[in-house]
């Protein structure tokens, strides 16, 4: 069970959420934007504990009126027709993961659910199941909530069904969406949510992210030094990662890094959410790049992500990505 009393970081966000409950002005939909593994789920659960009157069932993930949706697919622990799978079939492993590591990464979630190396998503079966539950009177007669982890991974059918209930939400119902890519969430859904940025804290920095930061920093240092062979060597390393999912995760990580560089260049260091370990690199590199670079580089990296999904040869696409970034310096 999580001990919210020992939570650190994001004090302003947590105070704002607490004030919502105290004043009775609880939005019907909140969207938390975090970096992968950034710890938005504990913040959301602390908020829901307030909403549900301090019930310990919230932290244990067993409150009957709180429903969780997250990306799933067939794997080693649950099998069947992908389009018919529902998150509730994976709840045992979801609870175990959150109890042991509430600041988990997408990669750690996939491993816990037995779907590592596979493209997971949120399908219409989950949306239908949630709508059916929301049509019933809450078990404990008070609030009810739906927590959607990674709404950017909803397919069109699921997103459209969720949109309908967001447009006309039941009374005393709060939706919480936790995203790593707000720009990829259906705009009509995002526009109906109150947006909150949850910054990472030092204790949520993962070893895998440290390795990705090493790769990213090697790439950026080579680019600003105009050292194309060294940059291409990083591209070779990326092409040799163990799976396409790991390559996609790096691309998402790199785009999050570009956002930090952009915010530093705009003199907004507080929003960048840098920790002590990474701050020297980001401050240094942001001063050596053109202000147009982060935006255009993010588009190049996003293109590489899409090509990975299309099974383009990894060596070719990462060589192309490095070359495009090199030409933009």
C-alpha cells in the first residue's frame, strides 16, 4: 500500500488537487502529463484518496468504484482475441506492479503484463466495459472514477466512445488521463480535460533512462561538434537495440529531451523539470543549439518512430535520422 504522506515533489500540483476537493470544485476530467516513469499515478491516487474520503482501498487499487484502463495485448499471461481483451483481465499484475513500483515505465508495465516486445493498445472492448460500469449506481454510493493510463494508445473506436461520456459525464464522476504524449491524444478528448504537468523527481529516475540519456547525450554532443562518424555510431547502437519497442521508447525519450531543451531556451527551467544529474548536460547543450532545432528535431524523431512501426529496416532509418539531424545543426 502506498504511503502518500511520504510523497515528494510536485507540491504545487498536489496542493491544487487537494484544494479542488476541499472547495468541492472537482473537474470531471483531468489530464496528467508525465515523462515515462515520472510518477503521475501516485499523484493521481493521492487525489482520488481525497475524493473518496480517505479510503485506504484507493491506494490498494481495490476500490470498487475506481476503474483502470491501460494498454494491453495478448501475451504470456493472458491470451485471446486482441480486440476482445479488457484491462480488468490484467488487474492482478497491474496491482502487483503499482504496489511495488508506482513510478513504473511503459517497458516495466509491458514486462509485468507479459506483453513485452509487443505493440499494446486500448481497444473498444475496454471502453464498452467502462461505459457499462458507469451506467450503474456506484457500489459505495458516492464518487466513481476512471483512470486511463496512456490515452494516446486508444484506437479510434475506443476514443470516440470515451469522448461521448466525457461530453456528458455522469454526476460525481471524475476521469483521470495519464499521458506521455499529450499531442497524440485525440484533440476533442484533450480539450475537455484540465491539464496538469507532473514533473519527475530524483527518486523516479530509472536506470534505463540513465542509459537512454547517455545515448542521447552522445548523439547530441557528436552533432554539435559536427562529428558525423560519431553520430552515425550512435545510430548503429540504436539500430542494434534488442527490440523495436526499445527503439520506439528511445524515440519517445529523445522527444521528451527535445522538450526540455526547448523550455531551457525559452528561459523556462522550472517547466523543464530537470534533476541534478541531467541539468549540466541540458544547460550546456541548449546553449549550443539554434532555437529552431528542438521543434524540427522532434519532427524528425517522430518520423523515425512511425517508420519503426512500419517495420522499416532499423539501420536505414536510424542512419537517415542521424543524417537529417546533422543537416539541421
